C-alpha cells in the first residue's frame, strides 16, 4: 500500500492498542483513549490508521520471528513435502514445530497470535472511530471505503487465526479494560463472523484502485477470500454445512464475473520480482524496501535458498514432492516437465545441468563450489520459488508476496463445483490453469474422484511455499495419511491446530 512505511511509526505511537502481549495484559489497562481523543481528526488520519491495520499482514511488523521465520516455520515446516534445511537443525524451536513436540508456550505460537490480534485491534480502531468522525472531516465515500477495507482486514486476521488455532477469541470492537477477559468462540461462531465481514467488505469495496494505491483490498479480494472461507469451512468437521461448497462456488464465480483478472502466462515471473502485481494478482503484500539500508525488509529468499546459491538453508523439499511434480512426465508444450516444477524446485537433473539455469550456473558447478563435490547433494531437493533473478550478496530484496491469485480462485471453484457434481465445469477450469502455468495438455481425468485427485495434484504444482499444503491436507481429511507417507509424526489429533497460547491463558481469565 502506498506510503505504508511512512505512516507505520506514526500510528504505532499514536494508537498503542491492546493486544495479547504479556506485558500489556498484565497492566490491565486500555490504551485507546489518547488515540480516540487526539488522533482521528481528518481523512489523512483515518488513512494512516488504516495503513497500520495493513501493516500486520502475515506478521510483517516482526521481521525475524514473525514474518521471515515464525510464519515460515509454522506454515511450511508442517507440510509433508518440506524439510528443515542445513540451517534449520540449528534451532530447537524450529525443530519442535517440524516434529510436533511444541507446547503452548512456544515462541512462534505466542507471537503469531499476538501479531494477528494487533492487526485486529488496528482494524477495529478504524471501523469504530472512522464511523464516528464528522462529515466535515471526512467524505462519506472515504468513510465507506476505509471501513470496508478495515472490515476486510478484520475478516482476514480472524480467518488467519482460525486456520492456525483450534479456538480463538472473536474481537469485533475496540478493546477496553472491561473487554479484556473474553471466552473462546466455537469454530462455528468464528466462521459466522468471518463470512459476515468478508460479505460486508465485498459489498462496499471498489473493483480497483489507481496504480498509486496498489495493494489495497478490492471487491475481488473480499469475494475470493469469502469463497476460500466457505471452502475451508466445508472441511471443518466442527462447523461444516451442506451448502458450503455451493456458497464457495458462487462467491468465487463473482470474482470471475468481475472480468478483472487473468492467468499470467509466465508463471515464475510472479515470484522472482520481475512481474509484481501481475494480471493474476488479487491480493499481494507490497514489500517495496525504501533503500538497501532497510535491514531485513524481506530476506525470505535467504531463508528459502540453500547455501549453494547464496542462501542460509532454512528449508528444503522432499524427494516425494519432486516425484509428484514429475509424475505426469515430459508432456508439456515445451517438451519438458510441467513448467511449474522448474519454477518451484531446484534439483540435480538435465534442466539445471544442461544449461546454467540457476543464477547463471549449473547444479554441478554450484554443488562443487559449496560442498566440494559435484555429487555432494545429489539426493537433495531445494526450493527455487521466491528466489530473485540474482541472489549473490542480495539482502533486503523487494519481492512482493502474492497472497491470493486468480489461479487459486479457479482451482478452488473447480473443487467446489466438483464436490457438487458439476465435474465437467470443474475440468474446464483445471485445464485453464494447466495450460497457462504448466504448459500442459488437458487432463485425462473424467470421473468425480479422478477430478478430485487431479485438483490435489494441481494444487501441489501450483502453490508450493504459498501456505496452502498443510491446510489443504487438513480440510481434505488426508493429513494423517500424508504425514505417515512422509515418515512424519504429526497427526490431526495432536497437531491439526495450534493450541491457544500460554500467554492468552495466563492473561485472560475466561480462557483455560
């Protein structure tokens, strides 16, 4: 969002809101009064506060333990297709997440809870205070739009929390001292609030913004997440209803009908910094480092990349993922494997050894350079996604991170349609994505069960490192089988959801 960094320091000072941090809750004070009395003067103030509500997306305001490591370890380490890299084994709190031996006092479990509630607090400040502003200070159009954006963000943060944690505390207003103690909601109650907010946001958000305002929530984003929420609710054993798939398909079709988005033909360009905010982007985190001195604005590429191409080696992939991504064979229109394989993984093979396809070098050269032998890591599979064109000596890069893409809308709609027996229509959507991104021929799947398996395969090809796999496995009811196949000990009963953090239990008398 334009000028996001400019406003953050101002608003974090002016609206030092209640969150679920130990120190804040131990004081038992509401810290909202000064901001309410002195801050909400005009549209510029309202927009600045809204910018701060955006700033907590995906734990962005805590670069190391939040954005870069906490989110990545919690969401990527729990995929059956991911492994800790050479650096990952150095951190006990990373490995406890991988092994499922974490407790409710785990630093990432506490931190991600806190940061998402910070975002909720900021969003609620906007919703409540902008609505109270005088018409002389802000136009009705601005008021409507800012409240809609904040409502979208409130839904997003609640949705994020509900996908991570078994139960959450619903926060729909500015938190005062009398509101600090509040019971956990049921999952059904939480879904009701999330769906309501995404619907309200979709009704009042614009379809697009000027280029200078790229990154703000649009009608398409709200509809896409509404469809995603229904799809995840459909797989929630405690809250699913018979019409969830239909509602998901309908909401996602509204995104299609906007005729605003199109599939990007060059898949890798959406992740290497060469095609940010592409025609496919529906909602995307705007990184935009202001300078090389903006330390760790994002070093995700360092976390992801192996040292052989100048990373730290926080993550690597399994042979099982490579096998799955190669499973259809070399049938693309480019006479190779699915193009998404090459954009996602780095491994020993003809693609990376026949030509210098990684940073201008071959696999054997880089392996020998880093590990002393061209064959030293032949059994390893590394990640290529979110790696910029050049990594050598690059820190604080400005690669955006897509959070919702049109491909996801099409594949989610295909899944919802197939579950409602509209299999032929689902196949059409699958083939659109395969052709555009994989350069692959039409699927041979015909029956409902075959198409479901094809959708699972397409999501594997499409969404590596986009925080999808673990949550997809859980909602499909296949988490235990997938983890067993991968030789992992994680299971639905013990690890399907993160526990309520110890900090919340200590500081909220209604939670036990």
